[in-house]
C-alpha cells in the first residue's frame, strides 16, 4: 500500500492529463446517460403514435390548463378574501390558527401554479428550440432519434478513448519515473546486500511488482473514475424524465416531468 501511494504521488506530476481525462470521463458519462434517455422519446413515438412535436404541444396544453385551473383560482380568491376579513377583524375567533392555515394553503396553491407555468414555459422552449426542427412524421422522428442515438454512442466512444489514452500515458510515465527511482536506489545499495538478495528478486520487483502497481493505477484512474460518474449522471437523468418520481418537482436540474 505504501508503494502504491508513492506511485500516486508521482502521478500527480502529470495532473494536467489527469484533469483532462476526468473531463473526458464526465463527458462520456453525459453521453452515456443521454443515450439511455433516448428510450423515453422512442417509447413516446412508438406507443402513442405521435411525433415529438405533437407530444410537446400536448404537454404545453396540459400545463397551461393546470396553471389556469378554475378551481384553484377560485380557491385562491376565497383565501385572499378570508385573509382580508381576518385582517379587518382582530377579534375574530381562532384568528391566528386560521391565518396560519390560510397562508400555508395560499403558498401551496401559488407554488403549484408557478410550477405548472414553469413547466409549460420549459416545454415551449424545448419545442421552439429543438423539436420544431424535427420532422412531423412519427416514422421520420423515430429515424432521427436512432441517428442521434448512434451519433451519441460514437461521441461517447471518442471521449472514452481520450480518457483511456490519457490514463495510459500517465500510468506509463509514472511507472517509468518509479523504475528510475528504483534503479537509482539499487545502485546505492551495498554489494553484500545485493549479493544476498540476488538479481532475480530485483528484476521481479522492477517488472512484475511495478506492473501490478500500473494495473491498480489504470483501474483507479479509469474504471473507478468513469463508472461512478455514469451511475450518478444516469440517476439524474432518470429522476429528470420520470413522471412518477416525486423528486421531479424539486430536483436541481428541474427538467419537466410527464403528467
């Protein structure tokens, strides 16, 4: 473990390449999650027989209706009148509890209305920015989605290749530096100690043991860095597009959820 930590300290000399490889791993993870997310529009096209443009129009209408719900507006108007009456009558029975209940309900209704309007605006932006440029036919839309999926896989492969290449360069240069230190340290050893140890053990440590350290470094800077990023970003995308997940309403990305 001590030698492994020493090798990691040596690898910090090439931190620029490590940072670039981390960025490439992040971009590869984003492409990976977007490729998985492509299943949602594919299912929308196949199961509902609609183009993405028609689907976006349905979502916009749904949230516009939800944002201007007559019952909610009527309830909000009633709560405002109730609060005005309580403000004008300081001696009303159970006034404080009624005011607290009134304020909490107004806040909840206002939040629901704001979220519906925000989702409608987000779907409108998505429609006018991207979806409007797609074909109206469901079959052609499906073809474009497949093309984008293949392109995303190719881009992901490029980023993964960049990441693995940079990690390989860092590992090989670090092992080169480590072997040089090992060789210089061996030159300063006592002849008697070298005679007792023998060249076979020294060569085994310089080749096999160092290669094992390199394997550990490749695993650490490669898979151990890439796979957790894939998991986290895929989880974010899953929460963002899941219509049944309650986290969609407050998730930091705040992507619009289906009704």
